[in-house]
C-alpha cells in the first residue's frame, strides 16, 4: 500500500513538473513573440512619432523622444496638393479591384468546379505572368500607351493594375472554390438552379470571406504600386507613392513631412484591413495560402 502511495505521489510530482515546464515554455514563447512583433513594429511607430515633430526635432541627433506634438506637417502635406494624388490612387485601386473580382470569380469557377481541358497549363500561364520582371515590359507598354495617347491617364493604371492582380486573384479564388462541398452544388442542380443563380445565391455567399481576402490583397498591391505610376504618369494621374517620393528634396529638411505623408498614405489600407479583419481571417483559414 505504501509503495502504491509513493508511486502515485511520484506520478503527481512528474505531472506537476511537466505542467510547470509547459507553462514556462508557453510564457517564454509568448514573450519572444511580443519582442519580435515590437521589433517589426518599431519603424512604424517611429514614423508615426516623427510625423508629429517639427523638422528640426525630426532631424536632431541624437533623436528626440520627448517633444511637443504638432499637426503642422499634416497641414503641409494637405496644402501640397495631396488630395489629387489620393483621388487618383483611390480611383485606380477601387476600379481595378472590382474588375479583378468580376474576372477572377468566373475564371476560378471554371478552373476548380468546372475544370476545362489542360487546367494546369492555364494555371501555369496565369502565374507565369507574375514571374516576368516589370522593368522588362515597361518600354513596350510605354510605347503602346504613347501611340494610343493614354499616357498620364488613370484608365491606363486601371488596366495595368487589373492585369497585374488578376493571376494571383484567380489562384486564390480557385483555392476558395475548391473548399465548397460538392454535395451543395449537386443539391442546387437537383433543385433546378442554373449556373448564374448557383453562383449568386450559393457559391458567392459561401466564399465571401475569400472574396474579402482576395480584394484586400488586390487593394494592397494596387495602392502600393510605384513603378508603373512613376513611369507612365505625370501631373494628371500620379498616385500616392509618386507623391511620397516628391516630398524628398535635395535642399532643406523633409523627414517629418515625409513621415506625415507616409502616415496618411498608410491609413486607407490600414482602415480597409481593420474593417475586413474578420472576413480576412476566415478567408485565409479557408485555404487561400495553401
């Protein structure tokens, strides 16, 4: 009896030791995760702090951590004509994202639920367009746009952003459609639902989180695109990334103003991600990044 009690106590102590080790390990992992997150977030935090400084404080060495906050830099950015750049970016990003979704949904449906011949070849062709360096195609695009007299046009950026984001959107939406149970589609067919009705009332609502995730990815890529906007636009269709570069001057201080412009440029994407965070998490968990 005594031996059994001792054995039981030994087991309890071993279990307690394992539980403590697991707790310590979990705490250490959590602490390490927070440290890594803070390291990656530190540049963003420093940018935000710099946006509320005067230029002299922003350029001081060593850096000033205690300063009097000001909104002068944000006013300077807005007075510099940032509104037209933001409008161009909003128009190019919004319209191109809508076009991408309208084209990617039926293409992904055909490549997943209703596969066509040589589906893998089609998918490889789509993704191969993303492998081509942008600098390799800028010259023919520039010449064609010049011949068509569509340089410095938001419409040109919309077409380019649509073609740029369409391949990745097709791949993502195909992955989402593959998560839809085949039994649901069979039930819809038995009820007499046609293709359009099936997509509108069944498929699209089921993959709505995937649509949100795909749309957000397209918005981020289009909003941050710089190379096409820099080389194909001038005064009329320049976007936010081009405006940010214009804030860097060879004379005088510009760090605080540039930081304020960067904060304003980041807000639309941050707000979009915050509004769609629930759908985004659900969408990514559906297998969009498998």
